[in-house]
C-alpha cells in the first residue's frame, strides 16, 4: 500500500494540501482530525465526561462513522457541526485519551487497508499510525498565519486558542504531535497551497 502521511498543527494547511496531493496522485484522502472531532461531538451529545477515558473509548468504539466528502456520524451529516467552536474547544482534550486514540488508529488503518493506500493527514500519522509510510511530511506555519487561515475558514480560533491546542497536542503522553524523525518539514507560511502541494507531489 502506498501511504503518504501529512502531519502538523491546526491551520498549517494539512487538509488543503492532503486533498491536492491525493488528487494529483490519484489516491484516496483521509482527514483523521475529523474522526476525533466526530468522537468529541458524540461525547458532547451524550454528555460523557471529557475526563473519563474509558467512557470516551467506548464512544469511539460504538459510533458509526463515515469519513468522506461529508462526515456522517450515526447516520447524521455533521460536516459543519464538528467544525464549530464547541467541538474545537475540547477536541484536543478528547483526543488525548489513549482509549480514544487506540480505536481511532485501528479505524484509520482499516480505512487505508480498504482503500489500498492513501494520503492520510493528522497529528501522529508518520510517528504512530503509519511509521512505514512512503513519504512523511510535517507542515508548519507561524501562529499568526495559522490563525488567519482559520478565520478565513470560518473558525473563531485565534492565535491564543491555537497555541493552547498546540500545547495540549504536543504534550499529551499518548501519540504527541511531533515530526517523525524521517519526516520532511515544510513551512507553509507565505506560500500558496498550490506551491506546497507541488512540493509534496515532487517528493512522492
């Protein structure tokens, strides 16, 4: 299976780049962040305590989740809802639980096996989910640039909120956000999405 791993913090351009690379190479694309957001939304709807790892793990194991052009949770299209402020504010807390990550990693590997490979974007793809990926890319950008992009996308996350998510994601004990030792680090600050996509495709 041909797997291209694209990791990085929120607003670094992962989703846009992953979609462009997948289209250029004729591969399927998986947004793993949407999976964690869906689990978070399901937990909020079920009023599951966000500090209860085992209970959140059970949510992750039992939800019906379809990740594609639209995000469908238990038969409900939640593509827009999972991007809202309520989910964005706590998704890093939910994603920090080992029980949740174990189930999501299993689902991600199953998805790639079912698609015969793909471009997979997230925060621990090159380090944990697919450490043998053909290409590992870690995207970065300045906090100001990332906050600007999030605003353009309709998110109200400012630089302070992104910094908080960065801190939570990079310091969690299970699968912290960090570049794989053999990842290509690309700073997308001031670069167009097309230029970054072309850069990644050239390396694939």
